[in-house]
C-alpha cells in the first residue's frame, strides 16, 4: 500500500473538499382520500323526529293506561289524595295489606324531629308514643289534622324512638283533636 503525499500548497492538485451530507429518504404517508363534505342537517332532522316520536308515544301510552280497571276489592283504595278532600273510610297507598306490617293509629301532624321524618303521628300516652313518619307513596300533607290508621315499615331512628315509612293509610275521623 502506497501512501501519497499531498502538497497543500499546490491548489491544482487538490480536489475541492465538498461537504456531502446524505439525507435520509423521506417517507410520505399517504393521506386518505378526503371525505365528501356531507351535510349534518339530515342527521339533526332524524334526531328530532325520533325524539318527538318517543315523547308522543310515551304520552299516548300513559293516557291509555290512566283508566286502568281495578278489581272490586281494591276499588276503595286510592294512590293519590284527591283535591276535593278526604272522607272517613278512605284508604290511600298500597292495596296490599301484607306488604306493610306495622300499624299505628293517631292524629297526623306536620313536622318531624331534627331532620327525621316529615310528619308525626300523635298518639295517646305523650311524646314517648309519637311515631315519626316519612312516605314516598302517600301525600301525608293532605291527611294532616285527621285521625288515621297507618301501616308501614319501622326503621331505627337515630334521634327518635319510632320512625316509620308509611305505605298505606286509612282515614278514621276528620278534624280530630290532638291527643293528650
């Protein structure tokens, strides 16, 4: 192997130095074909039509079922307290007597105790016999001031001795005096 000497003083023998930088090959990702610009208006119209149809069909079904036929033994039981008032003997709430096992009779008054109960059933014997009430099925406000027999499920109260969820109520007497 021969080593050649390069004379740097002689310009003609020196080849010009070029800085050759190799660039890596560029990869171009294929862009997907552009989607056609579809209008969103038909989608919005379809959504509105489906929503309206669902609303009106539900309202129609409810209107058709509002006049359901009740068996004769359940005909005296009402789910809602009528606006015209209550009468002695009216029964409100669940028609099933066996669902709610705990009965109590007294005069219904508004107000609970320290956040427990929305109403209370005042009974003979004083405060220790008071039943504090809640109900998700009966509007107890319409029965306030009347002597009623209630049936419900007893729960352990944190601040009261007797807390009950009322599921059924029967009016015994109207405008009854508060017991002592």
